[in-house]
């Protein structure tokens, strides 16, 4: 190959849509999704039983519940992208499960312990759980996951998706995704075709299709990023239209999968495509660290809201302006705590656990 040909080939490759190991848009979407959920829960709690509170304001804050659907789509994307992007190496089911368990459980148990301690100390707020229910909550079983940390019901979906993903990816990425998609579709369809069948509700829940949709976006981001980069603006516009249409018509008018799920998938695809095409504003990269603390933020914010209710700040709940101010102040405080907790608690703990586990696995004798 001549020098000119090599230069042209390099320039053409550089101009192709591509993504790095860390995707800034995903980090920001994780933060925005968690922030929306916090605003929703904070306003819902502070505005409860408030006389004369504007219904429109409550309606707008309630839209923050859509953050859960964005989370599910992101989770599917991240599982595929981190497992199969160019420098990820060969997929290992055992490594995948170990990494996921370390990512989910240790910090969850730590935050759950804080909830249990707080509710044990404050009169009238104690949990009344049997040993089985407490164990189920700590293990994130579908029926008990929300008994200690309310929003942890979503983690039961996460764990189920991780197990299915790990199983189906033994078939390879494309074949595994096709098989997993077919399996989830059959499970969801069984709720209509076999309504009385003894199948766990989680397995038949349409929310699982949001994980699958995000996983397919991850597949396209790896194999054909140009397919996301070229229509990125149109995808983002459709996402905004979808969210706006749900707000205008009411989320109860359509199944949740369509009302919030479809716009969430479009938002994910558009954001990733925008970054793949090199159009993502670089200055936003400085805020990517906010996504790191999104998991702690999601887990801990209800505890902070409960604490605020016990302080003189709760007196602000008497007026609409006070409720909004209390919602915003609590949300900002939750974000700051989450960022600090990730830097000084979550990240060091994960590093130590991974190092310890890797050392033990390396020291283990070969069979």
C-alpha cells in the first residue's frame, strides 16, 4: 500500500463513527435517570396530604418515574457493550457474574444496613420483618426486594436479567441476543395466552423487554455504530416527542412499555449515536463523574428524604413554594452525598473486593 493510500485509509477510519471504552452520554443518562427518580420520590413525599397543591406540578414531578425505564434500557446496553466491545476480551460467564454481584450487592447491603439502623432508632419507623423476609430483601428476591429499600424492586429485575444474559451469551452475542429476545417475548406473551399458569410475575413482566431493547442498541453500537450516528438527531427528536406525548395524554393511556419504554430506548440510541458521530459536546465530559454515583444515589435517597422529614425543614411543606424548595434542596443534597460516597466509600470498597477476589482466584490451584 502506498503512503497516500495508507493516509487516506487512516483518515477514512478516523472519520467513521466510533465509541470509546467509556461512553460519556451513558454516564450522563445514568445520572439524569437517577435524578429524575429522586425528584419524583422527594416531591411525592413532601407534597403528600398538602392542601391546595397544584395538580399540574405534581403531574410534572411524577414524570420522574420514567427514570426507571431509562435505567433498564441503559442496563441492557451496558451489559452488551462492556462485555463485547473491542477491548473487552472474550466473554466469560463466571467473570461476568462475579463482577455483577460485586457491583450490586456490597454497596446495597451497606446502604440497607443504614436503613435498618435508622428505622430501628426512630420510634414508630421500625421494620416488622420476619427472618425470611429480611433474608429475601437482602438477597433481592422478587417478592421481598423492596421491603427494606423501596426502589430496590428494580434490582430484582436487574439480577434476573443478569442471570438470563449470562446464560444466553454462552451461545455468542448475536445468537444469544436473538434467543434471549425470543425467550422474553414468549414469557411476556404467556401472561395473555396462559393467564392462569403458575409462572412468577417477574418473568412475565414486559419491563424485561426494555433490557432487551437496550441490549440490541449495545449490539448495534459495537457492530454498526454508523446506524446510530446518522439518525442520532432524529432519534433524539422522536424521544422528546414520545416523552411529551406521554405527558400530554397521560402515562395511564398506554402500556408502560410504550408510554415510557419506547421513548427511553430512542433517547438511549440517540444519545449514543450522537456521541459516536463525534457531535457530543466535549465540555459535558467533565460531568461524566456524576454517573458514577448514580447507583448510590438511587439506593440512598429515600433514607435522606425520611431524615429530612424529622428536621425543622419539614415545616416548609405548608406551602407550594416550600414543597418545591424542599424537593430541590433534598435532591441536591442527595447528589452531593452520592458523589462523595462513591469517591470515598463505594469505589475504594469495590477496588479492595476485586483485588482480594482476583488474588484468591490466581492463587487457586488448577484442576
